[in-house]
C-alpha cells in the first residue's frame, strides 16, 4: 500500500486507538477555532438549496459566491439527496443549517414556509424564488438594470405582461414599487390577471405599450395551467406576444425585459429576444451584482 493510500479511511479496523484519539483532538481544536472565529474558520460557506428547478438564479448565486470568496454548498432536489428517502424539506434545511453556513439561499414551492424556517434557524435566509410568494432578487435585478442605465425610477411606467396571477416575479414587483415609486400596469388575458388588481389593467396590448416606458413580459407558466396547450399559446401570442412590428409601430423607444426562461414565439418572438430594445441578458449579468450585494448584507454588512 502506498503512503498516500494509508491516509484513506474506509473502515475503522485500520485505525489504532492513538489514531482515533488524534482525530478527536484535531476535531476539538477545529471546534474551538470555530467558536473563536479564527482565520481558518472564516472560510465561510453559502448553502444554495434548490427544491425547484433553476438555471439563472442558481448560477448567478454561485457566481456571486465565487466572486466573494464564499464557498457554495449546493443542494439540487432533482439530484441524489435524502429527499428521495422521504426526508422532509424542513428537516433538510435544519440539517444543512447545522453545517453552519453563513447564509441559506432557498428556492422552494409554497409548501415550505420560508418565514417559519427563518424563525427556527439562526442563519439568514435569502429567498431565491418561493412559490407564488415572491422572487425578491429577480425584482431587484430588474429595477437595478433600469437604475444602472440612469433611468429615473419615479418616472418609470412598467407594463407587466402575461401570466401575472402565477408569477412570483410580479408579486415581488408589487412590493418593490411601493418603496421605489415606479408605476405598474398589467396586461394579459383575464384568466392570467389577479382577481382584484390594485393596478391599472390594459386588455389591449397596443394600449398598454403606448402607456409604458418598459415592457416586462412574464413566462407563460404552462406547468401551472390545466388548460395549457400549444393552441392556447398561439392565441396568447397573437394578442399579447411582443413582436418587432408591435414595437416599431409605437414610434417611441421602450425597454423590453423578461426574467427568463423564455417561451420563444409565445411571450415574444426570437427576433425581439435579440432586438436592441431587449435587455434580457443584461438583466442576467446584473443579477450577479444584486446577489453579491444581498449576500454581503446577509453576512452582516450594515445598511
Ligand atoms: N428568472 C429565473 O428565476 O430563472 P431561473 O428559474 O432559471 O432561476
């Protein structure tokens, strides 16, 4: 056996009593360093826990962690985890919190109560998309994108188009607009609109586009619709899809946003996705900076 292999730990038969006690002493000194907050223990981790699918948010948080020297611990519920042995999401979170990450970033459905977990766990929680409740960092990065371009937010009129009833992104914008004073109006088919809207509603896309300074198309969430079908999407596109013609006919410049992922040919044509008025990939890049700022705040930076 090579000397490197002698360092393997495959069973406990191969450890002498002295070697076990040496490990205990080492572990004790790590626990004391951790309590004392020594330099060694300051290599902090961020637990990124995704009970639902994600591309942008997950990789954006991972990128933010890398830039901040935070080591990401990633849990993907679709992968091989003890969730498939029946462990609850709550127990999963309690166990991950016991690994002492500096922050828990959680994407979940409405079935998990992130607020209640926040009262149980003594680690800051960042909502990375929570059922229909909200997607705070998405709304922040959307508005940061406008702010970074030098737009006056108090003059911004954002037309949120589409599947608003099922959108956590819209829910977070309803909250953010109150503090930043941007105007919101809604546009979409009746069955996609909130039942009691506090905002102006445009049933005709052209009227909404004439009103707005920014058009924010939301993904049609087919997975949440019993009636979701190709033909329904085709009807949706003809009434509420963003096309180059609709944008050109305005005779004014507006900004086009989409949180992604996009259903091409439904919320907008592929031509609009790549149009200079669309800032969709700029939103994605800005997401890193917003998440860095949010993580910094979670780590204790005073605001
Ligand atoms: N916008 C957004 O939340 O995308 P993901 O679901 O890919 O993270």
